[in-house]
C-alpha cells in the first residue's frame, strides 16, 4: 500500500477515534486498518496509538507523526487546488456546510456572503448555527468557526483573528441608573447574563490592588442562552451586559453601547479559528472559502475591533 494511502488511513483513525470508524469511512475491514497501522509502527519503531477496549488515542510520537502527515498531505492537496483553481473559479460547485457561533455568523459572515457568492455563483452554502462543538463526521461539517483554544487534535485550525469580551451598557440605562465605577458596583445594577448551561456566566475583571484577574458573580432579572437576546435587551436599556467584541463592535463604534469599567476590563484576547478536518481540504469549495476568510479577516487588526 502506498505512503499516501497509509497517511490517509492513519489520519482517518485520528479523526474518528477508532479503527472501526476509520474502516467504515474508508470501506475497509477493521483488521486491515489495524494491520496497516501496525505496519507503520513497525517501520517507525514506535507506537503511534495507545489502544484500549474503549478508546484509541495518539501517543507523543503519534502526535509528531500526525503533524508530519498533515504537512505532507496538505502540500499535495495545495498543489492540486492551485491547478484546479487556475482553470476557473466558476468550476466551484456543490454544497459547503459551515458551522458557526450564531453571533459570528450574523455579524461577521453574513455581511461578507454577497461578495463570496458573487465570486462563486454555482456554490450552495448551508449554515448550521450553535454554540456547541459539532460532530464533523456525523453532521458532515466542512468548516466550523469557533472561539477559544484548540482542543481537538483531529482538527486543523486557521486563525482568523482575536476578540475580547467587553462589559457595556446603553446610554439610556446609564442615564437612568448611573455608571458603575468599580466591579463591586455591579452588585447594585441589573446585569444581563447567560443561563447556567452557557459557560460565560462569571465575569473576569482585574483586581484594582493586585492587578490579578478575578471572576465575579453578577445578577439581574433576565438571562438567556442566546447572546443575541442579551444584546437586544442591552440596546433597550434594560441592563449591563458582557459580550464578545465581534458581536458588539458596531454598537461600540456607533455609541449605542458604552464600554464600562475600562481599567478593570480583562483584555485577554480569545482566538477565533476556522476549523476543518484535513481531508476536507481536498474539496476546492472548502479551500476557496478558507482563502476568502483569510482575505476578509487576515489583517493586522480584526475588522470587529472596537476603539
């Protein structure tokens, strides 16, 4: 079996997390996959996977081999994409399935879709919006836009930029209820927050004395599992909110929301990535969208950055 095939099978095991899953994807027998991996390990003189009855995970050497395998396949795929792209951009057809954080899709992707579809008129785009991490294989996801640190070793990430979280309120709320001067003042204000199952309920702020980051619990009379609802309520002057900069950048620039507690704001920047499985890069529609994202967002300063 040629090396390209070996690398493909190895990476499919990484993606699916099992030999049987890789076998199903590639229409092979699980024993064939197992023997192929064992042959690679024998040639390299090391174990690539730690196996148990319930899980298959990469060893340290396996992580190194995965990185090299990805580089090798991407070099080949990039050459193929360049040749295919040179023929004609209108040859890009089919369906592109994009998973995204709802707020990022609405405020950052949607405004740029007319330009993308004008460039590739024969392409059909499907958006799946949720804050949950998708199952790429079951949901047939091509690209997922996610924030935060990368945790899944089966995915490749292309960084689009970074975004901060900002505590803010509408001028009408501040006129009616006053402006908090320190984080401790938030206990006297109506703070709009996410519901318990959403992992952004505690607000990190800078301690005025130690300058260390601490997390505070805020309260208010409305919570939601959807950031768009919190944004609408904040615009109406109902309370103080903490939302991502890519979500509220326009509001901050226009002044419909005012940033609060500037010297106490935690300005840690959260990375935004376009994630994909390595094999998705073989589809020209995936590569063209990744290149379009890099063209749109790959600047020194993210387009959503607030002043």
